[in-house]
């Protein structure tokens, strides 16, 4: 009986193909846009999450304050207020798992006939641990390289591409500001940072080498930044407070006076970026859902027209023994079949569209089984919800009046 | 044989209209035994169609009793009424009322869908009945591809498909020419001979003459209820009946 009714629904849909197609189109567009928007939104969230993971977790960055020279104040990180000793003192604080003092700047790099301007990071091996940064080849310099300020370097992928080309960089000598450096290792690609910088366009060298040979600090032992990693997310507020207290004390800054350093919670920044993309993808989904709703209303509209047109048919069916629920089921089934087929086409187009977006813009898209199932369930419910009222209207027709209807 | 299929007593039917209540049927008493062939006649508005609808369980009387096959119809719920329309009663309409998008076989099989028969059984029984009404070559045709008389045969086949005990025919020959009408009436007579009770509404006395009993409605009342002595006399008594008509 159910199969017979499904056949009826199919035949009724086939009787007016253009109308069925247009009705279905509402669902197709609705489901298609929901799937596409969810794929793009989830893709954006996923890539933000990846950036956060690439950045490292539970991170603070301590920046030195601005310096004033001849009345012109430079930006933060330019004074020499932070030192390696500050970094070591921070590492003794409760809840701190790792620290890495950093000095950085830009320099011209030369290999053979090629040259390239890149950012130079002078730091300790823990920097790579904190940033969860692996090598694809070679090995990391050691603490003894820091002590003796050897001229060794880890090169990022962008640098490799630009100055080495097809040559294997390991063991080769490059020149940074005329100083020869031996390449020890090649860094694994990290892609863009949250603010869009190419993180692979960099060379990492021992902190002491950077300070003495490349960056030329005002006095030995000063650093631009200290990266601090807390044990747990819960420990972060306390760690932040303790860093401020410790550095104020070490720098002899009185209560109420301006500090000569800044502590920035990188994880909070990252989380707000994640929150932003989450809100954006919710917004996209909400807009797409509106088109699904409009599709549903389209189904209801057409089903109401169909019930009116087929009033006489309903009367005949009732006269030969259809129960109210048979009529209800017949029209409901028709609405559901339209929305489910529309949904399948919509899913197909949405997924194809998402792949196209991925191909054309390189933007990450994520098509999860969950979003597909949600779209399908919503479409079926839209069919039932918007098909129910017309179907009930049909089932409640008075058979005599229905038979008399011209 | 003496068991009443239909028993109606003191039946009233009111309709509410803008102009107030209209009483369409007044104090109708009627009974019918298994195998009866009743023709209901009367002018438009005399209440005969309303009476048919009540007999067919499509409408309910305002007051009075209607017993069908021993069941008090007023006490039955809508699902049971649907089942009665499906299995006890077969309807034949003036306008044939076939589903236009559906082929003849599926039209005839439609009542079986609602009685829950499986597809093989539906097709088998529908074929048997199309065979019986002489349309076995047209099983896959659509209703608009065959003549009016053939469509009415299909409608009769549909009415018969669930082995009803009672056929209700509302002006079944109203849209047909006289030759085709005769064929359809011959078919009804044949069914009646097989033991199926028939109630037939008609304007035409020569059609009514095929029945074994003529009931005349006027202004909502039964004003005449008489049995033909024999159907064979019907043709020769045609003139007499026509003479009686004015009263």
C-alpha cells in the first residue's frame, strides 16, 4: 500500500513536470546553499584552528617597551628593556613550562647567485618546542651552539624555494649580512599565521649569534621578545599576573608607573579569531537556512494549489473507500518526495560548489558527514512540516462537495 | 432473501443556508432487500441525490435511522464508513469520475489499494473485471482515449472490484446516448441477476423501467413506490409509465 502510494506521488509529480521542478528548485537552492555555506564556514574554522595549533598553545609573548630617541617614540619591542636574565627568571615561575627569548630583524641572505630578504629569528631550541615546529630535514642546533654563538641556521621553506631552488640545502653555506652560516636543517612548512604573514619566510639562528653578528643590539644580553608557555590554559591568568609582578620588580618600576614591557596573551587573540570565524559561519548558515525556509514555503504553496486542483480526485478516492489518513499520507508523501529529491540534488550541487570554491580560491572547505545529515534531516522535516497543512486540508474535505467540485 | 440490506426509517435531512434551514428530506421510510433493483426518480431538487449520498455513507441524516447490512450507520466512525464505501458499496457516477492520469487497469484497481491488497492481486482482479465489462484490450489506455460508454463500463468495473453487495448509481446514463445507455442498463441487469442490489437515480423513465421497483421523490418525500410486475414487461409498459409521469 505504501509503495502504491509512493507510485501515486511519483505520478502526480510527473503530471506537471515544470511545476514540480520549480518547487523542487526552492529546496535545491536551500539545501545547496546550506551545504556550501557550512562547508566554507567549517573550512574557515578549521584553518583558524590549524593556525592556532601551529602557533602553539597557552602562549604569552612579553615585548619590550618603546624607546624614545630625540623626542620620536618608537613602537613597542624597540627598547632594550628585556634581557636573557629576565627570561631565565620567568622560567622559574610556577605554571611556566617553557620560555624562549627572541631577537629578530630582517636581513639579506645570499646563496650562490641568489639573494633574498627574509626575517631572522635569533632564539633558543625551546622556541621550536613551544611553536610545535618540526624539521623536514637535518637537525636543530643545541644549547652549546647558543653558548659558543656558532654560525648555523635553520631555513624556512620559502627561503629554500627562493635561494636554493633544487639544491639540497643541508650542509650548504649561506651568507647573512656577509657572515657565512652553515644550514643545519630545513623547517617544516607552517603556512600563513593568523594575521596572514608567511611563517615560512624565515631563518632561525642561535640567539647569541643573532645578537653579536646580525642584529647588533645596543648591549649584550638584551632581547626583543620573550615567548612564555604556560602548563595549562587554567594557569594562564596567574602566570600573566606573576610575569608582570616579576618584571616590575626586576626593572624597579614603582606601583602605578608605566611598565617598560608588555605581556600579550596570544592564545586569547587566537581564540577571538576563532570566535569570529565561528560567528561568521553561523551567520552564513543562518542566511542559507532562510532560503531553505523559503523553499519550504514554496512547497506548501504548490501543495495547496495541488489540493485545490485535485479536489474532485480526492472526492472520488473518498467515495471508493480512502480513509482520511490515506488522503493525508498521499499528499504528505508527495511533499516529502519533492523535498527529499530536491535535497539530494541540493546536496550534490552544494558539495560540487564547495569543491569548486576550494579549487578556485584555495580556501579550505570541510564537508562533514554531520552537515550533510543535518541538511538531509532538515529537508525531510521541511517537507513534513510544510506538506502537513495542505495534506490535512485535503483529508478533511467533505466528500460530497469534493465530488461536486468542477 | 428476505433480509433487508437497507433499512431507512423516519429520515430527515436539513441543510443550513444563508436563507435559513432547508429541509431536503422529510420523513423518509425505505427498505430494500438483497437483490432488489430500485430506480429512484424525481425532479431536480426533490432530494434524491441527498438520499443517495446518505445511502452511500457520504452524508449523514439530521435525524432518523439508517441501517446498512445490520449496522447502525450513525454510530460508525469515519474509518469504518470508508471501509463500508470500499467493500460493501460500489459507486457509479454520471460523470464517470475516473482518474484521468491513470490507466484503466489502475483505475479499476484503485479501491483495492485502500483495502490493502498487494499489487499482483490488484492487477489480477482488475483484469478480471475489465474482461467482464468487455474492455480487456484497453487495460493500458487512459480514460480520455476511450468513449463515454466505455468509460462508464470502467467505472462499473471499479465499483465491482471489491465484490460489493450494493451498487449506487447516480444517473449513470445521463451523459450517454440511448444505444449506449441500453448497453449499460443491460450490464446492470446482468449484475442484478448475479445477486447484487442496485439503487439507480435517473430522470428517464425508460431507464427506470429496467429496475424492478420505482421510487419517486417529490419535495423531499417519497410519493410513489411500486414494483414492476416483471422486467420483461418493461418495454411494453413504457408508454404507460410515461403517461403516469405527470403525477
